């Protein structure tokens, strides 16, 4: 069972359920047919009793006589399977049909005049007993019990024929239903097989994410898998970039230190050591943003914006910045908290650095861009000078800043751009129509 596929297990389970169901149906149908056959036999035996009554005659002394020839030929043939008996009272056998030579019948003690009793006798025959009080013309009364018996062949042959037909029919129906179920299961599970095949393609590097056509019921699963794939790719890419940034940032201080070894300038050495310590601490802090990944969780974008705005209000208290926050009650994203803080924090911090007095943050739910649906749109605007013409594409490159006089490593917006791309989102920049400065638009998947 451990190595069986899901479809095989479902087919096996459904086959067992169908087998049990049809066995139960067969038993119920056989029992119902047997009851019906026995009821029909009882009616036939009752007709035979009436035929014997019509043929019998009572003489003046009260004795019952039967004609030598009976209406039913089977009563005349020994071993025919149809037997007739007449008892006077409940014990004395006064007549048996020629077919019942050597046989006897048990009369029920509880039978009363006018009653019919149908039972299965000790001799494995079906018996119908009828008690009648007969009075002749002289007023002589006698109590007779007329019994007609039939061998079980009448019922058993019909039941056996039904069993053959029923079992053959149920086997054919079961096979047809199993084939239909196999077809339906293969068709129903085909989207899961497509997902598995696409995941294998992602693993082998032929695809970057799950991009097939899947049913609506699996869209949530596919979305979560894509988020997980993008976050893992972002995690690995960020470590590579951080190590590259660290190595690149340390080149200049190391070159200066080599020169200081010959001239031995203590102040310069101390300055470069401090610079290297800042670089290492900064890059390690960035690399640790995704250090402990315990699974994909939802993060509230609105809560994150409010916290960052409160923090930046204290950091830039001397600028007396007015934050215009146009936010919904909540906006849950599939993203790690550290990544979201870095994305939102970098852009809002840049807006605070460049603004005069106003920063506007807007969150819109379920926007559509380039024929694609996104979860949320975050817009960050300021009333600063904006980015000079021709500089926008440059600042997305590592180590390039819009203004070389502003302190920083020149990789803040680049990190945001890389994170957004790796998460499957979209980053756009332009001029703010309402404030006149810079406007950043981040589309979250």
C-alpha cells in the first residue's frame, strides 16, 4: 500500500465498496425473490386443495371417498413432487395420493377449522394445511385436514436461475462501473498530475513557476506553491547577492589597508576598519532577514505600513512629516514579515528622506495590471524633487544612488526591485500626480 498511487488506492477502495454493496443487493434480491416464489407456491397449493375438495365426496355414513382419477395428473405419478393427504381429525390418515406412496405428512396441532397453515415440513417439503368441517345430507359432521405438499425444486430452481442471472448481471455492472470510475478518476486527478509534472519541470529548471491551466478548486494550492517557490528562489538569490555585495563593498577598504601597511597611518587604518565593520554588519543584517523560515504565513500589509509610519515619524521628527494613509481595514499577503518590512521600509524611508513635508501611502485591494490580477497595490508618494530624467533605470542597479550626497550603500531600491520580482510582483516608478514628487507602485501577487 505504501508504494501505491492515489488513484490505485481510490480504485481499490471503491471496488471493495462496490463489491460489498452488490453482495448485499444480491442477498436482498434473492431473499425477496425467494419470499415471492414461496408466496406463489402457497397460492398454487391452495388451488390444489380446492381441486381435491371438489373431487371428494362424503357418503351417508360420513366416510370420505376420493375418485380414482384426480384433476391434477401429478397426483397420479409417484415421485412427481406434488403430494396430497387427507387426515380425519389431526391424526388419522384416511387418504394419500398415488404420488405420495410411502410418504406421510405432519398435521399442525394448532390448526383450526377454516384455517390455512403454510410451513416447511420436516421432510424438507413445502406444506399447506387446510382444516374443514364437512357435513353430509344426513347431518353427519366430520373434521378433515387436507394437506398438499410440494418438493423444494419449485422454489430452488427459480432461485438458482435468478442467482445465475443476477450474479452475471451484477458482475458485468461492477466491471462497467469500475471502468467508468477508473476513467472518471483519471480525468478528475489529471490536474494533480499536471501540477506534479510542472513541479518536476520547476525542479529541473525548465520552468520558474506553475503556469498551467488548473481548475478553480486547485488555484489556492497552486498560488501557495508559487509563493513558496518564489520565496525559496528569493531566499537563495538574496544570499548570493548579499555575499556579492559584501565582497564588492570590502574591496576598497582592503585596498586602502594594504596601502596603509606601507605608510602606517593609524587614523586611516582605524577609519577603514570601522567602515568594514559597518559593511559586514549591514550585509549580515540583510542576509538574516530570511534566516529562519518556518513556512509561508500571511502578513498584514496595513499593519506593517502603520508600524513603519509610526517609526519613521520619530526618526524624521525634525522634518515634521505629514503621513496621508489611505488604507483598508486589513490586507493579508503571502509573504515573509522580514521581506515585507524591507520592501515597504526602504521605499517609505526614501520618501521621508526626499520629501518636503508630505508622504502619501495608499493600499488598493485586488488591482488588475497587464491582464493579470494581483492581491494588492501599494503606492508610496512624496512631495520631493522626484528622480531626475534618465535616472530611474540606473537606480535599480546595485550601488547606484539618485544623489551621491545622500548616505547609503546604493542598493536599497535594488533590493526592493529584486524582492518584488522574485515574489512574482511588479514594481513601477513615476511622478506623483497629487504631490508632484516620486511615486512608487508595488503590485503584490
